[in-house]
C-alpha cells in the first residue's frame, strides 16, 4: 500500500488501466488524473481523502492496482450513504473512517480493479478486504458490470443507482437530433437556446493547447464562484486544473460562454475517443438558462460535430431526461464489518433495487424521443 503515485511508474499503471474491463481510453483512472488529485492536495488526509493505493507486484513489476482512500466523511462520492453513517452513530458505533475505492469527486464509471485477469482481480479484492479489517466498511463506486459481479461473488453487496447519458444515433447535426424528439420537447429546447442567444451570449470550444493559463484561471474562478454561491468549499484547486491541462492536454475541452467579448461562464469536459464527460461548471454572471446551454446543448452539439458516441452528463438530475439524456443504471459494491448492519443494509438494498428498477421504467415512459430511443 502506498499513499502516493509518485513512485509508481505511469506507464505500468496506465497499461493496467487500459487492459482492465472498460478501461481503454478512460482518463479518470489514468496515472495522470489520479496523481494530479493527490499531488495538488485535493485528495489528501487534510480533505478527508487519504490515499491508500493497493499495489500487487510480481518480479518487480506492477501486476495489479486499486485506487483506494481512507475517508473521514462521505462528501464527493455521489453514492449516498449518509443514512448508514447516521444509523451507526445512533447506535454508538463509528462509521468513519471507512475504506473507499473510487475516483475522488468523479461519478464516472470505469475499472476499479486494475488487472487484466480474474485471478488478479480476486487477489486485489482479498487485499482490499484485508485492509478494511478494523474499519466499518469497504465501498467501491461505479465499477463496470463485470467487476461488480465479481465483487458480489466475493461477498460484497451491490447497490444500483441511476445516471443520465446521451447517445449519438448518427445525428447529422443538432437539428437532426431535435427532429427525433417530441414536438413539445423540441419546442422547449429551441426556446431555451433562443433565450440564451437573445441575451447576447455566444460560445467557443477550446481544445487541448488552446486552453491557455488565462483560460484555466478564468475557469477556476467560475468553478470557485459556483461553490461559494451554494455556501460550499470547492473540491478542486487551480493547481489541479493546470496539472491536467498539462498532462491530459488532448482530453480537455473547455466550452466558453462570452457576452460582449467578455467570458462569463465555462464548463470543463474531458474526452476520449468515443465519449465526452461533462464534469465542472461555473459562471461569473447570471443568464437565465445558460447552465443548460453551456453544460448540455453545447456538449451534445460538440459530440455530434466530432462523431463522439456518448455524452455522460454526471450524477442525478431528472431535468437531463427532457434534454435527451436517458437513464442508465450504475453500480456500487459495499462490505460492512458489523454483521447486524450488513444484514439490515442487504435487506434495504434489495428493496431499494426494486424501487430503482421501477423508477427507470417510469423514466423510460417519459422519454423525450418520439420514436424508439437510441440504444
């Protein structure tokens, strides 16, 4: 176990990530992204995200790895276990610290057991459960389905949650996308976009090296301002954004909103060869409906123009459904040390899972598409 990726060869880590199920091209599990979070202090003991990176080595070479953190709270996870923590507290038990395998502050799916083979993944799980001894619990967030099934086989409890993703059904342009929607949804989206345009706002797509330090500084100001408006401290800092801008240059897309020649808002997305991941947003001026335009419609338009297959809009938000993002089930896996709590949570997850299935069915009935939605 190590508390930093500084001594872990990036090429070996990234080779494991690329070879793991659904790991190819995923920037969030890369050495560059995770080390940026850790080295800039965003994921640290001070912020309640103490790195506990599990490594398996064979013949002096990295054979498997698992990005884990010792958590002193449940913020920045997007799979909510506040009720579990409260139940522990009411019974005089300590829920924190807990052990978490996840990408900090990032509700994006991808491999969590960085290994190509099932046997190596089983060794990682065994090592993680051993590390969790003496703690309340172990949690693994947003693993791919194959990993989730292996975790269930190892005795972890599976939890189902819902996100909203947009799929490119070979649209020629944004109007072609709108043409597949119901008349009402098409009318509403056109009205929303027109109001932003009539407010004098236009947009620029800045990719990779086009995002100079001045743009990063402006974006960080927007990001910080949005958190402040909600009375919260931001998870990330300027050093982190500059770091990924330098090390994950080609994965970065900044959508910049301008009015009167001045930038007023921005959203930062990360890309790979098939997907645009909507991540961070902020503004220094309020313009009605600007958030929807900057975070969703511009990203969809970019995906269509660049033939990307999917846009992941992040966690939660039923409003995304009416803008063409459809429900997708995601998973998390959980191990609770206390037998009585483990049994109670297992029962709860069964009931919650049945409710999630009904919820997804209800959402699909509200599909904004006038014909069968893209698969």
